[in-house]
C-alpha cells in the first residue's frame, strides 16, 4: 500500500508542486529549460551545451554576459583528479558538513539565506559550512561554485532556469554526496531531487514516471482545487500545506523520505528568515542522524549515544505561516484578507490619521484604483521596493490595491476578487455572466491592473513553458473586466547599469514582453533592476508607468467622439506602390471594416461613414498618392488638397 501511495512529487516555479513526471498536474507541463531556450537566440560566440560537455568548455563561456577574461573550470568531471575533494576521511565521517545553497535569480536574498545558516542551533552551526550562490556565480569564471558543489554533502537549489545555468549545474549535481533538494527549477534539474530512497528520476523504461497517485488520493487532491484546469496548480499549492501531515500515517522508508522533502519545501515555500533556518535544521539534522547510523562502528558506544542524544534534543521550529495571498500597505498593520476589507481600511479616517501622523501622502479617496499584483516571496522577505512602489503610486494620485500572490494565482485574483465598472454594468444588463467563483463580498472595483510578475496571467511562471495554452481563459477574464492590463516589473536577472547599456535581455524579455502580450497586456515598463544583490526602483520609470496609467484611465473617461486614433499602414519601400500591401492580408477591406466598427461605437471617422463612394480601397489609393515625393515636397497643404 505504501508503494502505491508514496507517489513522486515534483516542484514548479513560484511555489507549486506537481505529481510525477508523467502525470504532470493532469496536463500541465513543468518548466523545461529546453523549451525556454527555443525562445532565446544563442549568441554566435557561444558553443551549444552539447559541445560544451564533450569538449569540457569552461563555465565562464556558457553565458553571453561574461567578459573574455576567463579561467577554465570544467563542468564534466570524468577524472577524479579534476577537483580536489575536501574533508574526506577513510571511514566516511566528516568533521564538517558542506552545504551549497543556490538561489538562482534570487540574488537579493543571498544575505537572508546566509544569516539563516548562522542562526542554526550551536550543535549544528558549528558542524556545517554553508555557501550561498546565485545565478551569476554559476556563470562566473571562478572555480568556486564548481568546487563547492563537487565537495557538497547537501545541495539546495531554487529558481534555476537559464539554459546554460541548467546545463552547468546538471553536470555537477551527480557529485553531491548526500541529499539534493531542488525547488522551482527547470525539469532537467528537478530530476536530481533525492532524499534517502525518494527521488524524482524518470523510469528506466522511458515512460518518464508513474501514472500518478491512486484514484482515492487523486480525489482528495481534487478537493484543493475548484475543478477548473487553470486552477489545478493553485490547488496543489494548497495541498502542500497538509501533504507532510498526511504522510505521517503512511508506513515505509520512502514515505518518510518523501515527507522530509515535502516538509523542507513547505518551510522554503513559506519563506522568511526563520522558516529558511528551520528548513536547514531539518535537512542537516536528518543528514547527521543518518551519517551517525551508518558509521557507528567508527566511534565508541558512549560517543555514539552522546551524539544521538544531542541531535534528538533539538526541536524543529514551528512553521511560520504567511497567507498565500493577501493585501498590504506601508500604513497597514499586518495584511488584509481580501480587497474589500482592504479598501474599507484604505478609505477610512483611520488610514487618513495614520498617514497624517507619519507624514505619508495618500491619494484622494476618489482617485483611480489600480490593482497591483506582487510576488509574495518579495513581500515576506521584506524587499524594500514593494513598499516604495506603493508609496510612489499614492504620491502620483492613485489608490493602489496591492495583492501579493505566489505567482500561479494571478487569474484567480482577477476572476474572483476584482471587478470593473464595465463588468458591473454588463452583469446588470445580462450581457456578462460572472464565473461562479466570483466573491462578491470580498471583491472591489478597479480602473486598471498592473502585474509586477510578468509571465502568463494563467499559471504565472508555471504556465510559461507552453505559451498560449490558457490564452482563451486569460482573454475572457480581461475582456470581462475591460480595463488596461499593464506589466511593470523590476528586472531580477539584470543590473540597472546592464539594462541601461544593453536593454532587456534573454529570458527577462520573454517574461516581460512575449508571454504577457499573448494574454492581452497592452504595455510594459521596466521599473528598475538589481543594484548589487538588491532590487531597486528607478523613480523616473515609476513615474513613467503612472503617467501611462493616467493616460489610459483618462482615455476611458473620454467620449469616443473626442478620442483621437491613428491608423498606420505598411508602406515600404516608399514610392513604389507598397502602401497598404501585406503578404496574404486584405489591408483595404480590413481598414474599411475597422472604420465601420469605430463609427458604430461612436468614433468620429469623418465623411467615411456617409460617403457612398468611400471604401478601404479608395483610402489606400489616396494614401499612396500622399506618399509620392512630389506631394510630400509640397508640404501638408498639398497633401490635404
């Protein structure tokens, strides 16, 4: 029975879990770095990873942002002499437990993770050597990262997605001697998860994993979801909270090992200094206990007993739980549980008095309301830019409605917690039918939505590897709301100087531009980037997104007849009759239908609406004449005549 129930679990981006490599959340696909790479051009000076593995290319040459000055560090260790091993004794005991923690693109949390290791109980902190790395260290010309992983007893990794990073780390992980815990990484790395007898390796028969949990267990898991496909990943996230407790009642070593992995991930998922410290204590304590059991022959009975009692005396800290979703504000004590309660506080005299006491500028209560979708992990790790962003919006005359999420639930926030004047009117007239999950007693009305997360609206990072899968769901939600949807985020993979000199690069451009555009995002603004290992906003960029929001909101209040619209047609090369031509497209007819639709919706299209001879073809012909050199040389008067 235990064998049937201890199914394999995989982790997905931004705090979710999925069951088994083949049974991927009933159809959801895990983020593969190969699929990411297909979206990103490889610079011509970088050899493909396959060649890198064969030819033992230095890690420093596996990324385009590095300087030419490199030091050769091999990523394939075919010879045991390639890198020196540390602290190995003949009997397998070690004086120090070497731990490598790789934060991926969370370089801004490096100090937090390092501090968590220092706060471990003395019985453990004195016996470990914790090294914390981020994505830039993987690409570094230094051999420090490769040496550390090769000598590691424990490896913990998260948010490693860049193709070259994944390939480099994949070559190193087989050398880790003990548990390997990987959370929210590309599929290739998730397969390296291993705690005791529990692992996530694919089946040798090539099937990629089991068919999933037994029907009874699957039925239980379905209770954590609304039943909609787009909500299943969010449901597994909820299941994470109770998974380790359920496994307490399942006998067998594999269930125990799986429970350890789940508990570690639960601490990691909740985040924050104390939870990370508890996660480290859990895995270190377990590792030392197993090592002691395996090597009891090397010590006296009294020493073994003393060591065992010392480890057993350590109590694992309680999980510090932060809501998966909630709302925050610099003036708000704690978190609001839903938008309606947040707005009741925000518009109350209490908030006004708090602002006055703290000299905090609040926008007037009749200001436009902007929903801000924020990363929960950035909130619980106290990233300063979150509070700064909210304060900027207030000072620019907007009432922010800041909702933090894990990343996979953005669509549920839009669907269940937000509404708009357009949607309210449509519901009252019967032209719009809200989803049954809509929470009228918790929702609030907004004028625009700003996502600081990027990725697809449905699934977030987890939905990014099968672009377009849930576009219809996202489009239906945004169409019902009918408010501007903008993506504005600080760059988490680039420093501000790098962005200023090179623009938005690689995976970052896919996250901010390509994927949200499929859903219907109308604008993208970079808010800032990394300064060292910290996230910082650029004030001019925040003012820019506020200016654009103001324009969009005001445009919605402008009568259609007073709005000015420019229609641009293809016309290259000039003066050769190319105006309005486009391969396989009927430009004249499309233009005609567009103008008719605008007229029907109240826009001023001039004489086109009443002239019986007006057509798309005649407009294109007129534009072609206006593009001739002789007409252009005559100036605007001649063009209008």
